[in-house]
C-alpha cells in the first residue's frame, strides 16, 4: 500500500513517524529522568538546610539553667503539708467569693515520682452557674491552680442543686 503513495507522501509519513518516535522517547525516557533529577536536587537542598540548622544548633550556647517552672506559678512553702493547706485555702477562698460552700476540699493521695504535684479533690453543691463561676475563679487566681478533671451533674428536679466533682492540681516548691 505504501508503494502506491508518491515519494513526497512517503517522506511526510517518514517524518511524521520520526516525530512520533521522538515524542515517545521524550515522554518515556527524558521527562522521567528530568523529574528524577529535579526531585533529587530538592532533596539535596532540604538536606543542606537541615545540616545548616544542626550546625547552628551545635554552635549555639546552651540555654541557661533554672527552674523548669517559674516561681510565680508554684506554691512556695517549706513543707508539703503547708503547701496543701495553702492550696486548700485558695480553693475555699474562691468558693467564698462566688457564694458556694464546698462539702469536701481535701488532698488526694500523692503520686510517686510526682513530689512537686499536689492534688486536691473538690465536692460542692449549688446552682450550676455558681459552680461554673467557682471553676473559673479557681483557675484565674493566684497561685496557679488548674483543674485536671471536673464534672457538674444537674439535680433530679428543677429546684434541686447541681453537684460538682473536681480535681485541682498545683505545683509546689520547698522554699521558705
């Protein structure tokens, strides 16, 4: 069938076939090689950046030693018992400010290896808004007291008070 075509048509078909072969070669070989090269150069640049950051970190001065927690965020007391008493008094003062009388504010058993952490359990009853105000007041005043967990359970009837069960934590440092 090709024999019936003119020499010019044969040349056009040959040139078209050659162009198709070149495009196929570009798409199957050269473009993937180019992309692989670009990816490797990106990885090399990222590795050089990481190396520069590591060298800068090694050359930098070490951070100054000090307290892991600022003294203003801890309860400073000579003994753990005095610190627990300060924590309990701070929670009772918060309760008095919002008009809630807690039934129980007492220390929880201390955890081994957590000598700096003091835990106090809180049980109180009152209106739901007063209990929420109590939680907000505890966390907003000094010393820094945080609520590890808390739950407010509404009463069975509309007139019955809500009940709060909470666990407050604070850090203690043995200083006079």
